[in-house]
C-alpha cells in the first residue's frame, strides 16, 4: 500500500531577525512511522518541530498536518497532535494521578489515571509527584500526557537525553509500542545509534537545510556501496553491551 503523508513541510523558512535558522526545508512524514529529525545542536530541529506543532510562527513556506494547514486551522492541528510539556507545566503540588485528571479536563476527554499510567508502566507511581520521579520515569510520564487526547501524531523532542542505557532502551520499546498501536511519532535526536534502531526514516538537518532523507538501512547501504569502510575493525560488542550484560536489561525500580 502506498504510504500516506500525514505531515507535509514545503519550502519552510524561519528567520530570527537577520539569522535564517530554517532555510527552505521540505519533507513528508508518513502515517504510522517513526520519523527522526537528526542534526547537531542549533541545526533547526526544535524550530521546525515547533512550527509544525503551531507553537512558533514560520516566516514562509507551507506546513500541513493531517490535512490541516498551520495558516488556516491551528485548532484542527492541536486536536490531532500530542506535544510534551516543559517540566514547568507539571504543577508541583499535584501527584501523577491528579495531573492526568487535570490534563484530561483541559482536553475535554474522560481518561482515568490508571489507563494512562498503565500505558507507560507508572501505575505504582500514581501518588508520586513529578519532581520525585527518576529521569526515565519523567520522560515516560511526559509521553503519557501526549497520549491523553488520542492523538494521530506525537512529537518527542530529544526524549532520551540524559537517560541511562536501560531507561533509553525501555523508552525505545515504549515509542515502538505507540507506533505499533497506530500513532505516528516524530522525534528529534542527535544520537545516531538511537535513530538507527528506532526510526523508520530519518531526515538529516544541518545549518537549517535538509541534507538527506531515507531509511537508516538505505543510508548505510548506500554509503557502504561507495566503498566506504570504517577505519578500525568494529568489535562484536561495545561498552554499552558489556554494561547491559552485567547489570541486566530489565528496568530498575527507579
Ligand atoms: N527565539 C529565538 N531567537 C533567536 N534565535 C533563535 C531562537 N530560537 C532558536 N534560535 C536559533 O536558531 C537556531 C536553530 O535552533 P533550534 O533550537 O531550532 O536548533 P536545534 O536543532 O533544535 O538544536 P538543539 O539540538 O541544540 O536543540 C540556533 O542557532 C538558535 O540559536
């Protein structure tokens, strides 16, 4: 079956004063995939993401999300996407259950804390405050909040930054489960290992330009076909494998 674009970005430009942060970017995200925006710090990933989420004004270009244009139907877009809040949005005196009730009310949906916390394996933390969670738990809770309005697309901006290897792998599994249940996932990262195992397709962004879009496998195969070889013989395992092997890959009660 032909892949259906659910997000279309065409000739997107964003200027901050004289500085062009996003310089004529075009790409499509297909329904049901995990799409990665990859690039170094300052490449323009967050700016691009926030324009698609209708959180930032673009300078020019066209952006369509689930058939809605960012110029004409911000509300239509807001209803079908899930966005992570900044940590400051999690009122410090409320526990996770109370936060889910609050967000459900804001979205006008009827979700129980149990059903949302179950999706991210945090039921046992229902009475905990956000600030008392570990880094991995904070990310999982934040992902739960993106799912409250049953969005068609969720946006995750560097979701695994600062997490330990178990928590990262655990979050990758969670993101794949969300994709497998039919939600499109757009993620930014500068971890190439993460993009390689997690993303169905990736776009490399550098200096405000898209410099390539493909599946991780195709990118690697095409590079190898040019005769590229890694300088050093790669070992069969790396230090992270050693660590995971010694400590186990189950999540810890964090
Ligand atoms: N509000 C702003 N005003 C001026 N310049 C900005 C603003 N927001 C971002 N920039 C600049 O635009 C460029 C792109 O920033 P952006 O945050 O989109 O990059 P990024 O790829 O997400 O980087 P990172 O990985 O560090 O988050 C950077 O040079 C940044 O300094």
